[in-house]
C-alpha cells in the first residue's frame, strides 16, 4: 500500500444541524469541493466508494444515492457500511482499488444526515432481547467506568478531553460546535450515561466529506501537491464485547490490531506520527485510543491529557480538527472528514490550528464499540 | 408424611406511601403498600417467589407447577408453563393455572397436596402471585399490595405436615372483574363481610378442625387471608380462636392486602418460631373459603423459611403517585420495542429464557450467548450447552438516561456470573449506589417491553 496511492483532492461541508441542505445536496457540496480542490473534471472519476450508515431518503441500502446526486452513472460504486469506521473503510477500499491497478482515479464520499432521523442519536439495531437497553454513550461508558475504576482517573480528566477538542473546534469554521468550554461546564452538564455528561458526548450531526485518490503515476498533474497513503488497515473484533469473559474493557483490540497493521504497511511506529485525528465519540474513547494506537502505554493516556501533551503544540496533537466532540459525528462522513483534516494539515493549510512540521498524520475510527477499527496513515513526503 | 417442604415469599422492592395516594385523592390511609415495578407482573413475581422458595436451581423430582393468580398477565396463554420454563424445570411436568378469585393460591395448594397425597405427583411447586389493580381514587387502591409466594409440596423433609383440609363454596358477588373490566370491583363491603366472609371462613376452618379432631384452643396460630383486614379478628372469634394470641397479624400496614399470595405469606409468617407438633391453620376467602390444618415438624427447626420481615426488608420508596400509575399502565407509556418473533423465541428458548450458555470443551470457558466457536480459544465446534448461575459480580456498568426504556436513570450492567460467563443486562430495583464495580447482583426475570400486542420477558439484574 505504501506510496501506491495519492490523495489529490479533498472536500468537506460545514458540519452541524444541516436542515438547510438535503442528503444528496450535502454529497454534492462535498464532492464538488473535492473536484475543485483537485482541479479535476468529474468525468475522470472511474469508480467510487460511498460511506454512509443510514441510507438517505431515496437511496435505500445501496450506493445509488451517490450516483444520483452526482450523476456518476455507468461506473462501479460500492456502498460501505461498517459502524463508525464506515468512512475510513470506504477510503481504505478506494485505496485498495487504486493500488491494485484496476482503476486510476477513484472518488470517496462519506455522508450522513442523522438529524433527519430525529434528535436522539442513532436508531437501534440488533437482538430484541439480548443487550436491549443499550445506547451508544452507554456502551462506551462500560469501558470508561472500568478504566476509571482500574486506573483511578476521574471525570475531570475526561472533561479535559472535551475542553481541548472544543478549543480546537472553536478555531475550525467547518466544525459543528464552535464554542470553547470549561471543565466546570462539562462536569455540571446533565448526565447522559455515567460517567458521560452531555459535554462528554459528541453531537448528533449532519455533514459530508469527499476525497479523490489516484495512481502515483498520475499524481502530479492536479492543482496541489499529492498527499501519500502510507497505510490503511481495518480490524474487526467481537460486536458483543459485553459478553466476552476475556475482555478487560480497558481499550479496544480492534484499534490495536488495525494500528499495528497500518504501522507495518507504513514502515513506521507511533513515535513517527506528527498528529492524529482519533475517534473521540466520547471523551474517554480518546484516552483509550491514544493508548491503543501506541502513543501511550495502557493506563497512561489520561496522564498525558492532564499534562496537555495532546493539545495543539503538545507532544502529539490529537484531534486538531476539534474531533468528533466538536466537529461533529455524522457516522459515514466522519472518517472521510478525518482524511480531509489529515490532508489539509499535511499541506499546511490549517492556519491557527496548523501542526508545525507535520510529516505523518493519522485518521482513526473505532465503532461497535470495539467491533471495528480503521487506521489510515498519510504523509506529505 | 405429606406437606410443605419449602416456603418463600417475594415482595417487590418498591413501596408506595399511602399518603401519596391521599394527597392525590384525599383520604387518610397510612403506612405503605408494596408495588410491583413497571417491569413486574404476577408472572415475574412468581418466578422470584420460586427462587425465594427453592433457590436458583430446582431440585430433581419436581413434577408439577401450579400457578394461582387473579391478575395473570395473560388470559389465554399458560403462565405456569412460563414460570416453569424461566426457572428451568424440565418439560415433562404437569402445569396448570388457577384463577378466578384470591383463593386461586389455596386452590393450587390443595391440588398439589392432593396430587402428592394420591401418589400421582412426587413434588409440586405452588406459586401464588398477585398484582391486582384497583380503580385510581377508589377505596381499594390504598388497600392492595403486590406480592408472590411459593411452596414446595412433597413427602420429604416436610416442615409443615398436612393434617386436614376443608372448603366451602358459595356464589356471592363481593369482588369481581369481568372480562371487560380493568379494575377490581367491590360490592357493599359491610354486607359482603357479614354475609359471606364471616360465614364461609369460620365454616371452612371449623370443618378442617373437626376433621382433625382438634379444638380451636389447641391451634398455635391461625392465619386468615381476608379482603378486609378489619374482619380478621371477628373471623378468629367465630372460629373459636383468640385474636390476641392466636391470630397471625396481617401485613396491611407495611404491604397491603396481597390477593392470592396472602395465604402462603401468612402461613410462612405463622410458622416462624413454632415448635415441632404445633398446629397452624391457614385459611382464605373468595366466594367460599379454603382452610388447611398443618402441624410443624422437626425439619422446620432445621430449615426454617426466610422470615417474612426479611423478605420485606430493603424497600425503596416510590417518588410519586404518578409513578405508581405509570408502573401499572394506567398512565400509558409507549417506548417502542420490537417483539421477539415467535420463531426466534422458540429457537432461543434455552438461551434466552432457561438461561443456558455454552462451555468450551477445549479451554473450559463458559460463555453467553450460546456460541459455535469459542469466544476465548476460537476452537471451532467444541462448545456444549451449559446452565448459567443467576448470581454474580458487577464487572462494569453505566447508569443510562438515553436508552429507550420505560424508566430513567437505568443501569446497564456487565456481570461476571458465579461459575463463569459474562452477561450484559438492564438493571432494575436499584437505589443510588447499588450498582458499582464489584457489587453483588442477582438475575431477575422481568417484563422487558411490549410491542405488537404482546410482551417480551427477559432477565435483568437487581441488587443481591
């Protein structure tokens, strides 16, 4: 995979409560921005991968929403749906298609309009009895409580993740929640699923993002210098960790395994990564992630948060975009949006949020919780 | 020797202060009544009563389960078989529902004693459970309480030996509920007491004592379950007993009038502290009356049932009268939920209701739900069925305010079961601090939700 795929254009809509734009309009906004970014004629797109968790009003459980929105007919378009790793997995599939030499130029779009489905997060799937009563925050909270019990960190530490990510998001005009917040605000917010209060949780967001990838031989003919795919890996673990007697609930094996595979592809390790956008669906998830991704030893991540090492300018800036916490989390769009953040950081386009001397960036999704994780490593050299 | 081998009482943990009812409607009722939670009904309380009676693992040899209730959650669909399945009794047993009046529990007891006495049954479980609904604002509402009780009847290790039984039966319109009525109806209570209760109960008690050739003065305890507790002393006197010294105090103040469960609960109370050879009379009213004379045995001293006071301990107050109305469905609540398709219910009965998981014969790991490939060592096809225990320790948890369930906040709990296996269930009956990592919990069979005109029952956890 390493250096066999170039990212030549990216686009992202404003994330938020996008009642003003329809599902297919958001797809168009993101794709047109990517076309423009690359300076590419849409006719050059040979294939597409479409990441979306819940189908739009016309699309059903297929990829036709992307084709209909962009009129990209007569080409192979595949819908990817893999919990919260949907977006990064769509990108990974596009990379495999290009690296295999079957197609030269492939479009990836992630799109989601969660707000069209009502205000209370995700609809529930699954067994009518077993695990009934779970919610997304409640599922991750199982890990948070076990982690806090085991390593002795408190809600204040979790709150600092939210404060940091809101600080970043406040400086990102495409982010959903753009206000800075304080630890006190986080702690005083209504409880959603203990230990997570409202500000420990990412919002329910609409948005879309797009990326265009191509073969290295074609990478130099577009508007901007290419960004190189160094590794892209997916790992699937159990979707019912709460029944697994061997699971310690301190982190997610899928992330550990996807990260190892991605590092191996890229020929690098955690210490080589300049910055990472990781899956902070809930504050604790970010702490778990930075350990599972190898930036910190298990049980040490919360101390790094306390020490400010994950802030912009810190040892390893995490979620410079604002993360899911502030930027928002339209499921299928999020992973592609992370690719957008990595590419713009690696190009040096992030202004106030710019990571200095950024060489390698990482995008990471984990969903399920822990059932699926996808890690993508991108570089500018 | 034929008689009762084990006895258990179950009271729902919630307590409704009658002052809250008075606040809503006026009136000066005092004390508290037990109140089935929103996820409880006569069926689920019956399952709890069986556990209170025989523990979580049924001994071999139980070949009948009789369920008595006036408030069964199904008018057509046998509740006895549902209870028997939840407590994992084998399929080859006799089951029957008794209903129609609050004598249903005693009718079930009589059938069990007769079956064992006739030699057609080896050991029979009697489950009596009621969660009767009174009209909001009506005179019965503060009186009723919710409870269940279970008794194991057999010839071995008998703690209360059957001496005699007698019944009277007579049509009388005192309490009723037609197939179109939701609330229990009551006629003129003074008339009903004088011309039905005060005739039928003393007659039945008298007949049982005569058959036993036992003078009333030789009765150590008289336990009578009555619709109106004020009538108990008069019944005792008419039966020739001294209400001050022989009558078992009713649970009106702290629990309420307990319907079909009341005679067995009072019997359990009557046996507390008795000596071998002491006689107990238990009787109950319901368009006629049933009466039984039992004699305490030496086994009672060795294996006394858990006291009723113990079973009643640890109640938690209900915050408002409105919560009572919601729990009983008077204030409707539609939280949605999909019904388990009959096909899946049938396929998964052993896993979902009988609560069996798998054990890997390669590495020994006990796991749930049932797996083909082991969760631990990933050995393919090496698992065998394994019955799970119903007690365990909290591994991790959350207190959720978002999930679509009837009551918030709701604990969701990952439990490490004693004997292996990990399970993830809703919590219920929890007070603040009951659920934390390392706390002991117990599985309880509850009504999960209803949808599509039917109900789903499944396991939850409650504090141990």
